[in-house]
């Protein structure tokens, strides 16, 4: 073998060995990725949007924590709630923290624990309680300065109980009010200083009724059954419109929706059907500083297949725009 050939072969072997010993770099995810049933909530004390948990496949929940700072997503390497979805979440304006309760876990278990997010870490406030629920909702009451939660699936049945978080524990407040249900939507109407509840599921059907919590009691506005029934939708109070709006969900024919609508008293009014594609089990929150709504992910159907979505949208009070 000629010397030139030996040199070329030796150089090739050296190059190959060098590539085998190079460190392997894994690319970090730059957004939370597709999911449904997750937490999405604006944290005004920290001017950030918190995203937690949800599912990418049926019955397979995750427990990651992400922050949107207005420009980009950042995953937080923190210990917190176990993997779960369909939790109740609200900002406790008295403490300045985001409070998370319950949710469904990977063994189809319904959790009863309570957690707080302070902007950088999770803290467990209660490991367990008499209040176990998923697919429920929670709201901070401005006047009473306390958290109010209602309904959901308690592990064996849907619930119609109203709870309050006071002095570090959950207390049963009432069993009167809306018929028991899960997967409904709820928001605090700052204009009327009341809680608005719409729709949801029970074991044998779907609701279209609207309820209002004000002055310590529930009051019904219309319903409970008609062709406007809906479940797994999401609701916020738009401060620019000074109205409660809701998006998505499944109708009584089990079809995912893409309408943005308002609810006031017993009336529902259509705003637009342009924007995010039909879906349900979305994350929806309102950024009070920028006066914009934000929507992330959700679930759509492709035939009989459940598909997780990972797109991110912004609502400006008139129309939706995709956040790139």
C-alpha cells in the first residue's frame, strides 16, 4: 500500500473516532407542546402566564410547569403537583399566589390536595382534604376576599357542592344551587361583582343553564336544557368589553366548537367563529395588564382519534390572532 493511501486511511480513522467522542447535545423544547386539560392562568403579581400539566394522550397526564413572560416560554425545573389535568385554579389576590386544587391523575384518581405558585416555586398548602374533585372550577371573590369552588367529579359521582378556602382548609359552604355537574365554565364578572357559571355535564346529559353567584347564594338564569348546551368550554372576563366571554367546548351532538360568545344574564350572544379551530378542554386566561385574552392548546377530533393541540392565540377584544 502506498504511503499516501495509508495517510488518508489514518486521517479518516482519526476523524471517525473524534465524532464518536463528541458530546451529545439535546435540544431543549421551546414551548409546552400539544396538550389538553391543562392549567393556564395569568399571574398579575408576577406579570406572567402559568401553564401546568394536562395530557397529550388519553389517560396520560404530565406535571411540567411553564411560564410565558410576554415574549417566550420558559420551562421551570421545580417540584410541584403530581402529573394531572382538569384542576381548578384561581389567583388568590389576598396572598398574591396562584392556587391550584385537585385534578385527575394517571390512575384515574381524583386529587384533593391544594398548591400555591408564588411565581418561581410550588408550595403544598394541604396534602389532602374532604374536597376531592376534577373537572371543577374555582374563583376568587373580590368582596369576600376568599376562594370559592363548585362542582366537578369527586371520584364516584358528579358533585353539586359549593366550597370555600378559608384559614388554610376547604369548608363546605352549600349544597343548594346548580344541579350537580362537571366540565362546566365559570368566571368572575367584575362589572356585576358576581360569579357566572354556564353549562357542563352530568352522568346522563348536558346542561345549557346559566347561574350567578352573588351575595352568598346561587340564582338561575334560564335553562337547564336546550340546543345551546355545552361542556369542556372555557370562560374569562374581558375587561375591555366588560363582558364574560367563552370559547370552544362540545355541543349536545358531541361536536367541538370554535365560536367566541358572550354571556350576560340569561342571554348568549355570538361574537365570531374566526380564530382557533374547533376544540375543547383548552387553556384560557385574561392578561389584565395588557387587556388581552390568551388561549393555549386543547383537544380536537380526527375521526375517532383524540388529537392534542399546541397552538397559542391572543384575543384583543374583537378578534383572535396567532402568537408566533
